[in-house]
C-alpha cells in the first residue's frame, strides 16, 4: 500500500479504526484497500473546506451504499470521488440502513467515473469555448513527456502511447513485452476508425473511451485532442483505479495534441 | 475513415529503384534519384563549413530554400499522382488534413524520415515530429534538418495556401528540436509567414 494511514486502536475494545487525510491518499485508493481486505463497515468523510459529509458502507468488501450530502447511490459516489481535500474515518461493523449501490468496488468505481465524465462533458458543452481553449493550449503548458511519465507511475501501467488518428506513434513511454508499440499504433487507428464509423451510423456521438481485454494484456484508450492515448496493463484487476487515476492526466494530455 | 498511415506506407514502399539511363527513377509522376544520404549530408556540411561566420544564416536559408522548392514541386507531383489518387484519396474524409497525413506517410514510405503530424490547426499552424531522419547524422552545430524544414513548409503551402503554383512562401517552418542536438526526436513548427 503506497499511502500512509493513521491507524489507531480503540483501547480495550480490540477493534481497529482507520483514519486519514484525503491529501495523503484518495477515496479510490481507500476503496481498493478496503475491498482487497474484505472489510465490513462504513467510511465517514468530511470535505475541507466546507464541511460537507459523506458515507460509504461496505459488507465483506462489497460497496453497498454511498451518500454525499443530498446525493445517494452512484451519484453520491461520483461526487465523493471528486473530493481531494478532507478527512476519512473507517468504522468497522457499521451497517447501512439501506442498499443504494450493491456493486463490487471495481464496478462501482467504473460506473461512478462514467457519471463524472458525463458531468464534465456537460460542463464543457460550449463548443466555441472549447476551440478557444484548444487554440490557447497549443501555445504552451506542461510537456507531454512529463504527463506520460506521470501516467507510468500509476501502479499497473506498463506502457503509454500517444497515436495520431492515422496511426503515427507520436510519443510513447515505458515498455511492454506484451505489445509492439508501432503495431499497436497502426491497429488502434484502424480500430478507432471502425468504432467512430459505427458511432456515426448509430448517431450516438463521438467515441469517449475503449477497453480491450485480451488474455495477456488489457488496453485502455481515450481520445486526447486530435490523437488517441492508450495505456497497457497486464490484466483487468486494477482497471477501475487506473481509469480513475488516468482521467486528469488524459485531460492534460489533450492540451498537447 | 481517415488516412491510415500503415496502408499508405505498405502500398507506396513498393517503389522500383531501377533508374533509367540518367539514373533517374520515374515514380509517382516525378523523377527521383537514389543517392547515399552521406553524400547529401557531406554536401551540407561542406557548404556550411565554407560559409563565413557572418553569412552562415544566409547559407542555411539557402539550403532550406532548396529543399522547399524541391518539396513544393515534387510534393505537388506526388499528391496529384495516379498512385496517390488510388491509395490515399479513397481514405480522405478530412480534406487537407488527411492529404497531409497521406503526404507524410508517403514521405516515410520513401525512407526520408519516419515523420507525422502531432498538431494541426487548419490553415494556421502545424507541428511535425520526425524520427530517424538522415540529417540527424550530419556533422555541424545546432539544429540542421534543413530538408525537413523546407519540405514541411512546402507541404503546408500545398495544403492551405493558394493553389499550385501560386501559393509559394505563404508559410514558414522553424525547427524546435533535433536528434542532432540530443533531443529524442526532431520537431518542426509551421506557421504563417
């Protein structure tokens, strides 16, 4: 576990409570940790500043309910995932009064991230503003190689590649014994072309992201500006956390292409 | 559908390198030759070394100009050729942007540089990245991929300036990174003059 939690023992009772600060970890990491250790109980969260409260209940590591202020279920979880400042306290044994999620942690995180993406997209629905921002972004910002290196630091990612829509491998970092990067570039371009044509035929808007799970590798890709970024991971066990942690970096990467 | 680079490279790389009685290879409705890149690099090195310090910038501009003139006319020949029409044009759905993608794929297929588009703001700006271009092996100081500079400017003129042959010198290309100075790739930025 890469993060440090403040763990305290309730004197004389023998139960363990887990407390910490969201500036040291994040809710996704916490959910993954509790899921992997099959805990039952409740995470109580307080957001800073503002003091908004949230609760997430588990039974045997499964996420049964989430509440953030007036939001409940996946909407509540999506809201909580966006918190980056605050405190948490895991209370073992606390039981939820009702179930409003009822999914595995991985599945719940993925569904909540989809909701978050949707909210971000709705907030960016002004196309004129988007073009103006892209125009400005072409003039500067953090180098794409720095962002790629940050992506590589996410646990579970072997390699990252940015590919033009024509299959030109613009940039790559890391290495994957599973996949030839040049062949991946060409194959991704063909696959995404087909997927975009399908989206156009079905009139369901542009493609947002894609997971391909093979026996020996999982490829997650997402449009970044006029290019496509893909990360390669050995299996799907960390896909939820990878998807969550790559989100902001992919957004940053889109400023470079 | 957009232009698929690997499809273009595979189709265009089947060049017949057999020259005619003058050593010229008629391909894609232009004449090309097969010369060792060391000859081209040596020519550049010598002409730059012979230039007095106060006139090096002019000589450099002359080398870029030579590449530009060649790229503008040859590039037009390539993108209007029968084979380009057969291989690339059926995949073109994004107009000039796709033609440029096809042009850089053709450039790669010919072995000049593994290069492609990183960013393109139509009619205003283009950023090109190139790997393993032959000028990276040249001797000298500073950024010196003159051929790629001239050619990138020529391609952008052909795509977005007035129709051939009236669109010359509308855009300009600057090299911002180079393998020859220790960067991992060469980078070229085309903007309005």
